[in-house]
C-alpha cells in the first residue's frame, strides 16, 4: 500500500516532467534534443541558448506552451470528469455532460462566423461566454425540474442538443468554406493556437478548482451510496452539488475556450485511474490530474507528428483511443448488473 | 432525560400529509419499533428524525436544540441512519464503506486520524466483519451488506441509530442475526419493521403509524392486540402471550369479509363468484 502510494506520489510527477521534457523535443523543425533543453533552460534562467532567435522561438513560444497547455487540459478534463462521475453517480458522465462544450462551440461560432462583438471579442472569449451561458441554462433548468441527479444530467443533454443545433445552423447558413474548416478544426479540439497567456489562465483556474475539489474529497466519497446516504453523513447535498458543478464548469469553460472540446479524456482517464488508486477521492483526484496530463501530452505529440506535415485535431486522436475504452467501461458496467 | 425528540412533526408532500403530527420521545438505550402498513409514514418519520428532511411544522430536537440549529455535520456525529437498501456503482472494500462513517469527523485536506482508524476497526469488530475488511462490497451477500452498513453507522459513533426496515431483503436466519446484533448495541435505536413478531421480540417500545398518524405507542404487549392489528393492517390475528413477548399468528382465512367462517377453499369459491350488490 505505502509502496504504491510512494510510486504514485513520486512516479506521477516524474512521469509528467519526463513526458513534457521529451514531447517538447519532438516536432517538424529539426532541432536537436540538447539544443531544445538548452533553450528551455536559458528561458528559465539557467545557461545560454545555442539557438538562433527564430528557432529559439519555435521551442519557447510554440512547442513549450503547446505541450504545457496539453498537460493542463488533460489534467483539468480528467479532474472534472472524475468529480462529475462521482457527483452525478453516473460512470458515463464527463466534463461536457452539462452542455458546456456545446455552449462554447456556439459562442465561438457566433464570434467567428456572425461577428458578434464586432471584433472586440476573441474566439476564446466568445467560447467562454457561450460555455457559461449554457451552464447557467442547465442549472436553471435542473433547478426548476427538482435538482435531482438525473434531472441535472437530462438538463445537460437538452442544452447540449440545443447548442449543437444552433452551432450547425449558424455554420451551415452563414459560414464560407474556409471559416467552416477553421471552426470545425477548433470544434474537434486542437491545441494548435496555444500561447503563454492561455497556459497561465488555464493553470490558474486549474489550481483553484483542484484545491476546491480536494477540499471536497471526503464529501465526494460520501456520495458513493447516493444523495440520501450523503445527507445522512452530514453532507449538505444541494450546496455541495452547486459548488462543485460551478467549479468544474468554470474549469471546463476555460479549457474549452482555449483548446476546443477535447473529448473522452474526462470520461476514460478517471476510470483508468480508479484502477490504480481505488475510489477515494483524496488520492483519485491528484493522480487522475497527472494521468490526464501525461495522456494528453502524448496524444497531442502524436496528433502533430503522425501525419506530418499535416496535423490531426487532438480531439480526433483522443476519440479514436477513447471509443474502445468507452466500450470497455460499458462492458465492465454490464458485468456488474 | 430525552436525547432525540420529535414534537408534533408534520411533513407534507404536495397536498398529501405524509407524517401528521407525530410526537416521539426516546429514552437512552431503548429500542423503539416503528410499525405500520406500507405508506404509513415510517420512512419519512425516520428521515425527519435524522434531519435529512425538514418538518413542514413541528420540530425535532437533539438535547433540546432543533436539528436545524445543531447543523448537518454535528447531527451526523450523533444520529446514524441505515437505509433499507444501499447500493453503489463504486468499487469499494468493506473497510472503505465503513470508513465513510468517519466523514462527519473528517476535516478538509487532512488525512484520517488514528481516532478515525480506531473507530473503523472497532465497528468492524463489533459487527463481526474484521476478517472481511478487504473484501469488495459487490461480492457481499444481502445480509453482509446490511451488516457493513451497520458497521458504517457505528463508525459514526452515534448515540441514536435509525434503521429503515433493515431486514427487508433478508432470509429468516439473517433477519435474526441482524436484529440480535442491533439489540446488543449500546445505542438508542429506532427501527422500522414489517414483521410484528420480530418487533415483539426485539423492541422495548412500539410506535404504530397509520396514514402518517401515531395510532398508539407502548410496550409490545400493550400495543400488539388483535383489535389494533385489525384496525391498522386490516388483518385478523390471534395473539398469544408467551413468557416474554406476544406471539402473533395472522389468520389469513378471515381476511375477506363474508368469508370469515369459511375454509380457504370456500373463500376462493366466494371470491370467484360474481359480486352482486
């Protein structure tokens, strides 16, 4: 038990650091591993970079933020998925179950295609606002329907359908081929546009939400036997649900606005991680943040190299890996009933 | 001196009154049985006593303070509940489940204390589950699951234990095992039961509900009379008083009016006959 704990607490962060260190050396520009690390070290204030400014920029302004954003997105999506699955007592819940990603798409499309905001609002900001709007709608709807767990899920499904329809409608009626292609790429999830601003924003939101969720770790454990049992253990169910739904929706909105709707990380990684840690959230949440981060760093590396020079949207790769895993989850569930 | 006390509690659900002005005082250490037909308000009364449901009017107090004032967490350290049927999709060991009982004591961002571990170990020992602590919840039988839930409740170190038909899904041997266990616990217990004989055997006092109202309360010998059983359940029964507690024998044959003196065979004949006003 303690050996496993040690492996997880030391091995997890080590694996993440190693993954980032290796992933950042991989890319279409031919820069040697040593030069890449020297460049990164130079920017961290250690030693001198041997690279010309242009190639140095490739490492520090393109690869580095992209790799880090992949790590933050993977961590955030996995944590949100784990929390949603426990809170809604639904093994198939993921960060997008409340329609946040669909709302983000509509927001992004409204900005890019319809020109909402007159150019003052960026795609990311539009997506963020759309995500929050959709989440507010879900909260309102589920509250009017009685706020039970299944009501929340059903409200999310309704919002998801509504915003997907709106997005398709806007794209099909108003966008030209070029814009459609761009939007589609973003919708599928992509880390192409990663910059340091996004990395800092998402890291900050992730840190806050992770601290909040860890504070609620025992409370999440209490939901194992349902809302009623949680209430019997002294949990204020409605308040807890509201706080955690808002926290995870905020994080999801931030991630989606930067990287689009990267599917399946939030669905599959928490399940895989539970096999390692058991279901106690005090261990599950930090470890799934690490596994999610490592996973997405490698998937994104794959996405940008496998069809080099063309890029595959990272969401496509996660789904190609995710769907078989999803089936496995369903299969496990079938065995138990 | 009363610990947990319900004073004229009413709970409405829409325009239906589920619990209608019930008053119950618990004396330390006693086992109180809640009796009544399905839908008579037993579960709702238990939820009101546990504080997970707020009364529409009336008040539930713990040591004289209303539960709303005591707070959810503090209440959960005093009053533990075992539901009729508990299940989870999460992969948990017996010890994991019992450790859930420590949640009302746990602080955020801090690991379990030795007091937590000790309470869990004691609860496992008390319920005879010590050698099962590593076993998966999903591999347990119905009786073992209820036993685990009782251990979880004990890990809350309650003074009041509320049980909602805990023996419902169990065979007779496991029903008796479980009730023996419960009767031997050093806590004040309120237990909803369907089986009148089990109630007579294991309860010090009974409260009988019908349509949300308290029909009567008292010792099993005072309460379990043929007249009351017919009034509340619509069933005729013979009650004999063995040394110790009453023994109830329902007389199924007399269930239907008009067939009271008939044999079961005749009763069937009667019910098959076309009814004429």
